[in-house]
C-alpha cells in the first residue's frame, strides 16, 4: 500500500465507522497537524465513553498494515495524516485537523477550535483557509482567539520563543542570548502594546529575509509567523505557538505530544514538559542548520548535519522554507544513518524514499511532500538515488 491509496475521508464516512466500532485505534503521522487531529477525535471518543488508543508513527504504511496481537477483527484503525488503510484522514491538500474537527461534530462533540486551528498552522496553512473556516468561526465567537500584530510564539518569554521557534528562521534562531540582545536594542516595554508587537514583527521579518543564506522563499515563509491569533485562555500564547509545540513534540517526544493533544486543560507539569520538548527540538534544529554543509543540485538542496534523526524533518522543512533555492530540501545525517526531505509541492517523496532506501537495505516512508529514511552505507549514494527519482 502506498500514499496513492486514498480512502473515503469524508467526515460522515469516518464518523459512521467510528460510531459503530467497539474499539478505535488512532494512528497519527509524526507531525503537528496529525497530532492535533488525533487529539480532536480522541476527545470526542472520551465524551462518548468509547474505548480508544492513540499512537504516533513515522511510517503509516507499515503501521496501517500491522495489527497488534491483541487486535479484534471488529476493532477500527484510523490512520491520520495519510491516505493509507480503509479508514484514513489524509493530510495532503487539506489539513487532517479540519476533517477531524468535522468528524468530532458528527459524533456529537464540541471540538476544541483552538486545537484544530493549531493543527491547521502546523500543516502549513493559515486559520480560516483549507476548510478551517468553521473552526475559526467557533473560536472567534467564543472569544478564544484574538488577531493582533506580532510574532506567533508559544510563550511570553520573547527571547526563548524567538530562538527556538521553527515557524521562522533569522540570525538569532538557535541562540537565546543573541535573541535577547536583539530585543534589548528594540527597548520594548514590559507589557507589549500593539506598536511594540508591530515593531518586533517588523524586525524579525526584515532579519529573516535579509539573512545571508536566505532564499527568495523566506519572504512568504516568514509570513506564517506574523500577525498571530493570540489565545487568552489557551495553553500557549498563540495559535501558531501551539502549532509549533505540537509539531516539535510529534518528532521529539510523541508521548508528551499525545498527552497534550488529549488534555482539555493541560496541567502545569504537562505544559512544562511540552515547553522543554519544544525548546530542545527547536534549538537543536537551528543549531544543526548553522553548522551544516550545504550543496545545491538540480532540483534539490542538500544540508549535511550532525544531528539526532528526530530533528531531521524539522531541519529539512526549515531549509526548504528559508534557505533552499530548489523545490526539495534534503537533510542528511550520514553518521546517524538517516535523512529527511521536504518539498514545496507533492512529488511522491514518501514512495520515492521507500523505494530507494529499500535498495540499500534501509527503510523509507513519508507523504507526497515530506519523508524520511534510515540506512546503512553511503548516504551520498542514497541522496543521488532520491534525486534521480524526483
């Protein structure tokens, strides 16, 4: 089964299958959108007192084809973030979280619109777009979001937020002290008003675009981190910051990510664990890019890094959005035997990586726009094989 095997992902069809199942397994791809979608569905199942299980998996094709030994044939598995399996919610073209929001409503629940919108941002979209109008309307009518100038961060600690955020990349990314120095130059008030938020956003945007290694794509990429939706009653300061935390945890600490997505009101301990996972992941990704060796090829931009495999998908995405002059960015950690790739448009990355990694006794997985692989042997040869497939 490949990413091309798309199931009926209509909210009515998914809700009908879930409603009739005695036990539901939610298997989410390791990204913030799928994690948010899993949280929306799991909360709806909790409201119904229906038994369920949630897990995060990088390779949904393998997970969809592998049932636990304890599985009953009447159990239902819903894969989230790809069109694999008879009951699936793809994440391509339309964020999985928008479909999950509609499914939860079909099940009679009142889903959390802020969580849904965080999933939308994590998917690379913006609140109100790609089917998320209902979630934005619900959040707005209930006073859960407030659009304002500034930068989308999860925390009120600006230096911490700017340094670790993976919604943007500018010279202070990965370095809290440099971010703190930049903020000192701005002489912002202790309580930021609209003018202060606007000045901060302006500096971040200009620095991101003017960075020595910035690509033309950085101009549009940084915009998703600007003019955020603040969340006065949410677990994080902005919708975009919430999205950033979910995406980092999906890679770095999926157990914490699942707990966060399931929590209506996260405890202080859970929020602290979520912040810690997000911070370490973001800083590691930016520092890996700072120390990377880069190479440009026809159609692909390769960054060779010394980083944990869990960080590579974020490194590839940041490289694609802020540095790559090519439509595909590949992050290669040769000593770790791993790589990740991100594309601007669907090019069948997951299927290509599965094929080329299999040729070198490795494993590959992913979606049409992003993927990863582990391997033994020469990473340069694997990159060359992937480039020839694209």
